[in-house]
């Protein structure tokens, strides 16, 4: 503080601290940028919401170092089940990386605790 005024010296201001905003702020901070992350909601939020993650999102979680924690919060879905014209068809989840051959379905409040 200078002269009783709050200095606001940021390289980036991100509005919205949900999944994308939180991860972007984390990555920019790791690259040495001064980041201000703003969110109007209280955290953690018990908003009725669930997120469904496939390999592209799982790669991002792995890159920022939270994949293990996100994965431990919900059972991985390794088989897709489809109901087509009265028939149930199952097939394994595909991903280029063997260790990412699953989907995750996480509650909003769980992700908030992990990303916060």
C-alpha cells in the first residue's frame, strides 16, 4: 500500500473462478504472471451441477497436477453403455493414453474444493 491506497498491479485479471478460470489462473501464475482471479459466488459452491470429463479435460488436470485428486473423488467410468433401438451396447472408453481411458463425473462442490 502506498499513501493508504491499495496498489492493484496485475498482469492479468480473470473474471470467473470455475474450472477454466481457476486452471488458467494457476497456469499463468506458474509462468510468473501476477493474476487476480475474481468470482462472485461463494466457495465452495453447492450449486446443483455436475461436470463430465473426458480425456481432453483429464489431460489438463494432469498437466496442472490435480488429476489424482479429481480422480480419487469419483469412480472412473471405463465402459460406455448406450441404448440404441432397444439394444444395450457397451464399449470401452477410448483415449490415446492408456492411463486416461476413463470418464469422470464430478459434483460442482467437489471440484470447487479441489480447485480452490
